């Protein structure tokens, strides 16, 4: 065996240790593995080792040699290009946080437990709800977990309603979980204005047994919906009202609690976490006190130690899989701890005024972009009567894929395609007026080139 | 680690008027959120902390000093594979181009990112002996759920909807039955023999009784006692003959790297924890990554999106595409995008750094380390099952039970000596389980020092049991009051203010 930097064993070590365990060779340690299933000589098809320099060379040139580009991002749809503070990136890289495990040993894990408690406090404050768990995989699975929670909370559940205005990428995860868990999902169609169809909800409620309703704020199309009356309608038959919210907007928008929600879930990537091709982000879940013992996932609580000091510990573990096994509230046994730290440091830096400013700048930039696109004469707001925050849909009569490719070649990500006639654009505080100008210019160039060819 | 508790909450450092950010200031915006109807806006600003930047930096730096990671010291936490998390992998994963990439970019602008994704799928398929791999799951338990959905989808597609019972050994990780329940499966427990391996006679009886209701069997191999299941191929044959599929819980895959593959043992579906076997950091509980591999014939069930390669015409180059369409075969989707891509980059860098020549030594070295610890501690600690172990070993507390010193006490005393504790009270087969997984990263000197301390604690238990029973003494906090935390839950700062 050649020396290798991740293996500290010298030839002497190997000999002495094998002697101690009474084996003649490393192969002897696998004498209990049936011959028929053993690899005789390693792997047939595995690459040769790379040096650190090989790795650096590959990744340093990934943009030029591998057609991999960071575009000026005017897209959202569940993943947002917000400012990621250097401080947050630096703190999450600290090895004491990075290389630790789930904080089972509270005495040497106060760092992790402490920031999760802060995270839970911040999520509770943003959503207006009483409590939060320690975070979940992503916004989509958090939504699916909320649906299971509502289903299991109901006495005689018949269905869980999900508005079609919820991000289809989240809905299909909900549908998948629901299918295997044995939950009937009723998808409420969207109105022509791109909002939750109240009449369809009333029809479902009239059938009875609606265990919960999931809506999104702002919804998939970017619209800030009016949820007046929904909570009361749900609660009248003991159903749970679940709002999937974008936490970045909650510095300004009405909170899930103010709408009467029992559970708030969502994707926390917008809280300063880089996009990284879609992950890792962080799912969050908050709820009312009443639902505390039904909440899935890790939860950190405050307590005292034997010396009388305030400290923090994983708590309410009687809900969890390692105690309850198949009777647990969920199978989740980790969180996205480090990403929760990202969001916590971000929110500590931003404070109420920073989060508000992020919202205002994003709002202003998105509305300016919408004005400019409509002014070209080639786009029409898909939902002109509805208020939006920093994302909006426009109808475009041309070839959306071709337009996006044209812009991408010029370094711009021109929204996401919602359907063959609709594009959804997004702007954050990261976008500058010059970038808006340039995007609009590129789009105008594209249309001119198209018209010239036609 | 700092032995003194830092203890402050960031909310307690807040002072109105301080800011920790720099954002553009648009003095004359064309639009403001005051355009939104008032009832769509929140009534009061959120009570977030107001701090300057240095205050935030110091706060979280001080907090980190009350935390213990693999870089701080030996972390023999059984079943968790706390191996070294290479620093170069962090540098690679921080790549600025990739950090700024949106998951819905046109595929022609992300060929490199997709190529890495595709190559990682292929490397994991080779290491597990599976045909195809999905990288979508975000964690081990998420992978389990996904793998079980594959099994259910497969049975559904065959019209065998009555296959709803999942056989799970009583020694299994708690996530196995929990994942099965979330997946709508009924758990049927298979007994273990006194030596900790599956009772094949009991399994035979259960298979006979359940017949066409059997969906499959979940197994960890080596099992949670660190023992290789010697009759694994017989078990797989029996379950297959009953029409069930074999699920491999990859929590303990590290033991087998270089020696054998789940696919060759007869498993149909398996998950892999990149945060265990492939050295990505655990991050205090995540983000992880739990890819799922399947044998040929099950690949159409895998969740969307999938990344596929096709040959470009008139060249040998591959073009990578994202298949994100719902079809009749897929189980559906289990996450919004591709999974925890940033974590995958670290595993990719780790695997390439090892390469074919080194990766095959991982399992044997991890196994050597575990057997070495087992052999040297079995004088003072009760070894309930003799014989070879794989990557981890399990003791049933101290041999001398007369001292009254428990496994919990030993775990807490280890903290005083600068070690993380082993996994305790799992597996449930023994009352005082103490599960040690040293991993291949640790040197003989590190193991010797740990073994010396374990012996010293055994001696302390004989001489001064109270010293051990009241441990830890030198950590930032003493033992915590779990009962108080659960009885009077205080889960936020706002609840603490009211309490």
C-alpha cells in the first residue's frame, strides 16, 4: 500500500495492529464475507486518482472549457439570487460547526444548539407563529411534511387541498409523498387571475373532511394573494391552514400568522444562501403551540445544566424515529443545520431594516423591469390586476426557449418558462439598473433579428 | 474548544439603529411596497437583532468555540462514520461559478455542472454494483424513503398492490421503520439471533406467512452491531423467491469499500450517505446527501429530474440533458431541484482524490481500526458478541457492573478527556450499548490514546465511581436537564422572555 494523505497507517502500524487483532493480513478481516460476493481486485471501472492541482485545474476552468456559466439572474421560481454576506460564508466554513455531528452531546455542542435556538426564534418571528423546528431538507419536502401533519391531525380526513397557484415543483413533491402515504390531494384550480379559486375550495369544504389547505405567498406566479377568510373556512371543519411563504419577503409582507395559518413552511435559500445549482438550501417549518407535539424534525429547547447555567438541548424527542420508530411523526432524523446557520447569520446581519431594504429594492427592480418589458410592446403582464412582489409573469408571443437561449448566450438568464406562452421574470436587490437596461436591450435585439429574418 | 460557556443570544446583543449590511440605497425608486394594499403587509417589523458586523462575527465565532467537530478531536460516533472531511473539498465546493448558478438555466449553459452530476452517478453505481443512481435525496433518511418508493412503484407497475409489508430486523436503525411508515408500508420485525445476525428461520416463517403481501426487506450490512451478515445471499434469495425486493441501508457502507458491493450481495435498491462514506462534512446535522442506486430493471422508477448523457452526432463528446418530465414509470419527485448539489461536489472531489488505487483500502483500514479498538478494550468492557467486527464494534458497558457506572457516565467522562462520545444505547439489543466507529482516518497513536483513556475511565469507575457519575466536569456546561426542557418547552427567545 502506497502512502496516501488520508490514511495514517504506516507499514509498521499495519503489522502491529494486525498482530494485535490476530490477523495475518487485511484480507483476513473479511474472512466472514462469503467468497462469492467479494471483489477480487478493487473496482473495474473507477477513475485514477487526481491531485489537488488536477482538481483545481478542472474547476478553475469549468466556465471556459465546460460551458458552465454564471448568468446575470433574472429568474426565481424557488431559487433566488440574493446577496450572500461574506460573514455568513465565513462563519459556516468554521470547522467547529462544519465538521460536527447532530448535537447529541449537549455539553460539547452548545454552539450548534445555540444557533438553532436563534434560528427557531427568527423563523417564529418572521412567520408570526409560536414555534419552529430546527429546519428541514428544502421547501418542497417541508410542504409535504406539513401535508402529512395535517392529514394525521384530522379525525376523519378525506383530502388535503392544494392550490394550483403553488409552485408545481413543490406540488409534485407533495403529490409524491401523498401518494405513498395514502393521502388524497385535491388540487384546486387557479382562477383566470392566477389566484386560489375560492369557489373550488368552498366546493371541497362542502364535501367535508378537508384536513388542510396549502397556498403559497407570493404564489408561484409571483402574485401576492389575498387570503382573507380562508383560515376561518378551514378551521370551521378543523382543517389546518398551511402557507408556503418566502421568508425573504416577510420583512414586509403580512405574516402567515396574521393570515390565520396554523403551519408556515417554505424554502429559506432566499436568506443569503448561494443558489449552487439548486441546493443545498434549507426548508423551514413553523406552527402554533397547539401543534407542537405533531411537529416533525429536530427541535431545540432552552433548559438548565447541573451548574444552573442557561443552555440548550435537543428536546421533545419522544416524537422522533430513534425513539418511536414506525410511530414517529416523520422519518426525518437530521436537519439542514449548516444552512440554518447561514440563514441565522444572514438575518442577524440584516436585522429588520436590512430585510426590509432587500424587499423594497427587489420590489422596485422587478416592477421597473415589468414596466420596461411591457413598454417594448412584445410582452403583456399575464395578471395585470394582481399585485406582485419581485416576480411576475408575462405573455410572450414568440419562442420562449429561443429567447432564453439568445439571452443566455449573452450572459443573461431571462426568467423561467411557465408554459409555451408565459415567462416568469424575477429581480432581487442584486440586480442593477444597468443590468435591467442591458437585458431589455438584448431582448429588443432578439426581436429585431427575428423580425428581420421573418 | 473553550471550556467556558459563552452563552449570550444574538438578540441580547441587539441595539436599535445598528446595521450589519451594505445594500444599495435607491433614493428615488419608481416603485415602493407602499403600492401594495395595506392588508397584504405585516403590521409590525419583525424583531430581528440589530447588530454591527463585528458583533455578529464575534458572536458566532465565540459560539463555535463551544462546539466540537472532527477537526477538534477524535469522534468515534458509531454508525455515523465521522471520518476526516478534506479541506480541498471545501475549496472546490466554494467554486464561485457554480455558487451563482440557477438550477433552471438552459442546459447548454451548465454542461460542466451536469457532467459532474452524471459522473458522480456513474462512480456511485460502480461502487455499489447498481445499474443507475439518483442524486436527488438530501439525506440518508430521505434516500431510504426514496428507495422504498422505488420498491412500491415497482410493485404497483406489476399490479401487485397488495405488497405492503416491509420486513425489518429488530436491530435496524430507527429510520428504517419510520421511513417505511411514511411510505405507507407496514413494518414486520425480523428477530435477531443471539450473535446479532438475522434469524433466518424466523424470516422463513414470516415469508411463508405473509406470502404475496411481502414488499421487501430492509437490511444494513454490516449490521448495526458491525457484523457482516454471513447468510446474506440466502436471505436475498428467499426474499426474491417470495416476490420481494431487497433494500440496502447504506449507513454502514464504509466497511465494505474495496471489499464487496450491495449489488453483488443481491440487493435491488440501496442508498448511500455521501456525508458518511464519501467524507462530506455533517455540518452539525446537515446538509447531507443520500443518493439511491437501483439494479437494472428498476431505473425507470427513479425520481425526476434525472440527468442523462447522449452522444453528440459525429463526435465522441457527450451532451448532458435534464429529464424532468412526469411519465408513467417514475415514482414522482422528492425535491424541488437536483438535490444538494454543493454536497455532491465535495464527494466528487473526495472520490477523485482517492481514485481506484486508494478507495479500495477504505473498508479494510476502517475495519482494522475497529477490530484493534475492540481487541484492546475487551478486558475492561463487556463484548457481547465475539469474533470479527467490520467498521465498528459494540460493547455492553463495563464488564464490572458492580460499580454502578453506566454507559451514559462513560460517554460523559470521555468529554472531559477531549473526545466525542461513542453512540450510546443503540443498538437496542443491549441495555448498555456503547458503539465505537473509529474510521480509517485515525492513526494508531490516536486510537492508543483513546484506548488508554477508556482504560483510565474503567479504573476511575472502580476507584471513584462518583467522579465518573457526575461527569463531565471540564466542559462549558454540566449535564443538562432534559426533563425540564421537555416538560416546560421553551423553543424560542420570545417564549423565554415570557417564561
